[in-house]
C-alpha cells in the first residue's frame, strides 16, 4: 500500500509539472541557401535552449510565404499558446507581417517575442509609418537603457554595455558582417519601452524593446504585450563560433529571460547554462559519416549508425539503426547521428 501511495504521489507531481509547462510556439521558415554546417531551421540554438528547459513545451512552426503552416497548408494558427516567438527568417515584405495576417504586431493573440525589426515600417507591419530599419554592421554590443528590466537578470550590465554576439553573421547562417539591428522614426506611446540598442546608434525608437498591451506603435495598437528583438536571422543558426553558437551566453540569456517574462514566470537570476548545446553539428566528421547520393534516391551511411531523418517540415521519416543505406524520396532532409546533425539532399 505504501509503495502504491508513493507511486500515486509521484504521478501527481509529474502531472502537475507537465500542466505547469508554458506552451511556446516558435515560428520560422526554411532557407534554400542555408550554409553547410549551420543549425537546421527547426533546431536552432534558441529552439534547443527552450526545449531543454522544463518550464516550456515548445512547438516549432515552419512557415512558407504569407504565413502558411507547412504542416497544414493553411494560415498558421497561434491560438492556445502562452508565448509566441516570431523569428527573423521570414522576409520583412512578406504579407505575414501585415494587418489582418497572422504576424501582424497589433493583433497577436498572446504575448509575443517579435524578432523582426525590418517589418516595422510603412507598407509592412504598418499602413502609415516613418520607421526606418538599420543593421549595425559589425556591432555586437548593446547599450543598456533600462538596467532594471527583467530581461537583464543574470547579465552584468554595470558598465552600461554588454556583448550579445560573438561576431558577425550572414542571413544564411554563415559568417559575415551582420550585427544588431534598430529602428528610427517609429512613434511608440509607452515611456521607457526601449531597453537597449546597438552601441553607437543614435535616435533609436525601437531595438530591444518591451512594449505593453494597449500601447501604440505608429498606427497599430497592441492587443498583447510585445518584446521586440533586433537580432539577424543568421545569429541563431550560425555554428562558426565557440560552442557552435554566435550568441554570447548573455545573448542567449536575453532570449530565455524574454520568454520567461512573457510567460509570466519568475525570471532566473543566473546566466543560461550552456550544457544543452551538443559538441558538434554538421562538421567535416559528420559529412564523412553521412552522405547523400544524388540521383539514386537514398541516404548512404558509413557502417551501422543509429540515425534520425527529419523532413524539412519537421516530420521524422526514419528513426533507428541503418546499415549502409536507406531508400528515401527526393528532397532535403536533416539527418541526426549521435549528437551531430547534417543537412542532406536526395535527388
């Protein structure tokens, strides 16, 4: 009887933990020009970090133009989530960001992390706006405006400046000159919404900003709280820096803190533990282990390997041990071997 009671109590605790998880949806898209060795679009460093956190249940939505969910072939549905994350991957002129569409900043159905500075302009997110977007080339440090914000918990901001990126990236996940982003010219009704901006920038209206529900940005009134980030798409996918991550631990902590805050959770007071990052991804070692043979409709694996093959819409099409090769329909796939990942093309 005592064992049964202990088991039932453990089950109750487990159910309570699961029920306490906040539902987070991460909306992003594929890039046909993603560089070899970059993190897969549905498994970038931010996704990995959030999935490793027991506080969150993370759903990744792969979108096509106009905000079409690649899994349902219909407009993406953000209802039922506690936090929405809109990644920089979709083009800023895409209809997805415009009024009456799923990514419109004024009508998000839940608190939102909006990582798309370049959409905050006229004919994009707004009908009328004087907003103008700038990528601060080779600028990786943030100047802090509101040091008491929860977004900076665990981060040393005592000097007024900290590094959010280790170096420059490119839009396709490679190394380049892309740094931090900001907007000038937007009219934001809420005071003290600008939390930080790229070092050296001036007349900044929006960059790393926390804008409350009911506030206005140009001609849009926010239905829910929105935290805006000014990170380039490549920063979450680049693997060329230490730990296979272009974000500093402070930069990753910004992402974590924003999601905790938007979810209504107590924000941790320590930096993110980088233990969630695997030791390798799409390196030459992996290329030696996993090869696609163009034109032959198969994925070839050297020797016997335990693999997982994932289609670009996030579906697992093969999992288990493979010895030598496996037949596969033409397409682009993510192949996981041990703790490494590689993109392969089957012709």
